[in-house]
């Protein structure tokens, strides 16, 4: 039983119809229920440091009193519903406010667009103050709570969150928890020699400790920001900067940093944010002699944030942004007595990378192996499934899985880079290399979904058949994640098949970061022409729109359970979403040739009526002519159980 379940238990009947006077009493109960765990976690990180702990209950009380009343009622509704983020109704989109709609007011104007597509869960990239010029796409923040005037005012933001709430749109915002920009007030004070704020970062008087750290710390941006420390000329010190040189890592061994960031987090949540995306949370705790990623202390710290947030705002969820090995990712849902007490959601990065691997190899064997290797997650938790995001695609597969297939891991990764990054003549993909190291051959991949799947190449060469293939691949990839267990997240622009945007090469602040190739300015002309059903953007939009509508009507797509089937065909990916009524069978063919499934098996599962079936993806009806059900190249089937019954 996790803390949410305990809070529900303690709240009892008052959750059904809470009145205003119940609110403080329920807060007190949550505080009482979490305090011992909070105390344990706090003192395991900060032994003997009573002063900051003593401030904690008072601070939580104040943050609770500051929380607007409508949000407090929403908290209780969500607590009552439990795991509210697992519903099949949620379909997400990720976007940059400036590139999508200019600013926050633009986002308010675009709410009908999301509604038209069926999107009701938005991840808006960082909106709080950030330096002009290079800022890591917004991930170097100069404030965690104040809206950057480039995007609008505080009032605009509150109007936006209010409008989202009214329309039932869930809003996810980044909480850049690991670092601040070097322009952040704390960093500025530290640079001026203020000892208190210098203690908010990892500062060193010389290279002795930095050199020791470097022995085991990997580099995140080796091309543009080698090393993990940056010299500060003003003080003659070195500061830890694991990401870019202008992103200073926060020193969480200092309990003051925890308290200050806890306050920032709740202030942001209190503005009406529903999900906080904990950015780069694997890096939160640093320790000499380790790679300083995924350390047990990082988990304790995240759980500490979570349990405090839950006391104040139990309706706000945390998403883990940890692009790490599957066994490490699932630990962010919490383990042991912290199971279900850490993050409610996490990106399924392995799934994403394996889907791209399947496109390049036309085989699903690595996908199956990797999925079998991902441990199950606590029942109350959820994956976020995605094809593309604003970042690169890392090839972080488990080497053992690649070896088990008889492939050499290094050679296989090189093949994937070659396939996606325009180094193979026959590959239709137009990806771009990211952080490529010519010595080791390591690198990552950038590019938009459509360009990576061959649309750009097909349009340039004017080959109509290739355009259709790219269309099918886009629908297949999105159709798979829309049916997978978790919240699907569409990257803005993908819904209209936007291609790579090469304009970053002409901008000084961006030219060295090829991730900008997949952060295009939204094509509103294509949107204005959506009524023309023959245009490609319209076709992609309308196909996704209908898949989303279907998803939202299929309760089997809610919750976290999925049954993986091994069809004995290495090109197919087959899984089932079971429910008492209306189970769904999903079949995706990653090959350029038609592939077959045993029809009797499909019939026995309950998805064929005699020999007939309807593919929900395009509404077409078919009849199986032999013992085999054929799936066309890059075809996707969504089959519902006959007569809406549960699957066998
Ligand atoms: C996350 C973001 C990425 C950023 C990094 C550092 O991984 O997704 O864009 O560069 O954190 O903040």
C-alpha cells in the first residue's frame, strides 16, 4: 500500500463530497501520515541537520494555505479517483510555446486545435525565465517560478492554466531540478563571493577534486561542453557543470537547497500545473568514485520531494525524465517501502529506442527481448510512450540483448547511426548525427519523425510510392504508442508530418546543437488547409485524429497492463490490451514485405468472426482467404474482440 492509498483510507467518506472545512483537516492527516517517512528520508540524506527539518512542517502548511481553492478540490477529486493519469482518455502533445504558437496567449488561442486532434495533455517546454542566447532549449532556467516575459506575463500563464482546467486539459511543465543557469540569482550571488549561495552549488578552489570526479563522470555533451567543471574567473573557482557550461549543478548535499527547491516546486504547482516533469533527475546526487547517476541518494531525494508535494498538493503528479537503462528507469517509480511513492510516470525511453531499431532492422526481435527485460511497474504508475521528443534518440540498448541476437553491440549501434544519419545510400532516413565521437564511433540521432521515416527523401525524389510508405510508417509508429500501456505523447508537428527544420544552422546560438532540427516552427499553413483531405499533412492529421478518438473510447487502453504475444514472425510486433469488454489486438508489421499470422490463433483469441475482421485503423473490412492473416508492408491492425467481448 503506497501513501496515496493510505491518504485515501484516512480521508474515508469525506473524499466523496468534500466541503471547504474538510480541506485543512485532510492536509493535517496527510502530513501526519507522511511525516515519519519524510523524517527517515530527510535524516538519511542530512544526518544531524535539524534546523532545516524543523522548518519543513511550517513551510508545507504555508504552501498549502497558498494553494488556490479550486486546485485543492481538484486534488481531492484526483485522490478519490486514484491513478487518474492512467485513463485511456489522456493523449499528450509536447511543444515549445514560442515555436508552436508564439507565446502563452497563442497557446490559449490554440486550445481548439488540441481539442480537434483529441489532445488533452500538454507538455509545454520551460516557460520560466531563461538567459537570452544559448539556454539549452530552455533547460537553463534563471527562475523556477517566474514566467519569462518572452512568453508572456504571470497573468497570461494563470489564464492559460485556468483555461486548461476548464477544458479538462492536463498541463505538464518542467521542473528543472538538477541545475540552474549561470544567470540565476543564486549563481550570481555565488559569483559575487557570497558564501551562502556558493554552498548551493558544487564549488572547488582548485582542480584537485574536479580531477578526481572526472575519473568516473561521463560526459553528456562531449562535443560542445566537454568535461564536467567550468572555471569561474570572478572567484577563481571551479563549478560543477555536468550538462552545458552555463548550467550549474545544484548541491543537494546542502539541505537549504532541498528546502529552496521544494518551495519552488510547490509555487510552480500552485499556479495550476498538473504534472511536474523532473528534468534530468538521475543526476541529482553526486558522489566521488561513481558516475553520479541513479544513486540511491537521488532516489531518496526524489521520494522526499514527492512525499512533501503529496501533503500539499496530492493531485499533482511527477514524471521522471531519466533516459537510462530499463532496470534503472523503473526504480524511479520507487522500490521496497518507497514503491509507488517516487514518480507516478516515467518516459519509456527503451521502448522508443527499440521501435526505431525495429524500423532500421525491419525486425522486432530486439524489441521483444528488451520488453521482456523491463521489470513490471507498480500498479499505480504509468509510462509515457513517445516516438520523438525535443531531444536526440540515444542508443542505450542493453549490450547483452544485442549480443544474444548474435550481433556485435558496437557494430550494431554504428549501423543504426549509419541508417538514420544519411550514411547509407539505400536508407530513406534523413536524420542528423548528434554528439558524434569519431574516435569511439559513439553518437546519437536527431531528426523529425517524418524525416527519420523517409518522408523528406520521398518528397524530394518525388517518388509517390515512397511517400505512401513513409505515411504508413508514421501511422504504424503512432498507432503502436497510442495503443500501448501508458500515456501517448505526440511531438508537435508530427501530427501533420513536419519535416526537419535546418534553419538552426544559420543561428549562432543553435548551430552546434542538432536537436534543433527536430524543433520546427509549427506549420499553420498546413493546418489551415486541413479541410483538403488529399494533402499529406491532412491525411496524417486525420488518421491520428481517428486513432485518438478510438483510443478514448476503448477502456482496454487505460491502465498499465499489456499482453505481449510472440507470433513466430520476426517482423511483427503483436500485443493485446485486455479488458472485460472490448479487448484490442495490435499487430504491426515492420517489414517492407507482407507478413502473415496464423488466422486460427487470431480467431481463438476472439478477434475473427469466422474469417472476417475489421481493421479499426482505417475502418476497412477484410476476410481471411486461407489459414493465414496477411499484414501488408508497414501495416498496422487494431482489432477489437468480436461483439465487444473480453478476449480469451
Ligand atoms: C533533459 C532535457 C534536455 C536537456 C537536459 C539538461 O534531458 O530533456 O533537453 O538538455 O535535460 O537540462
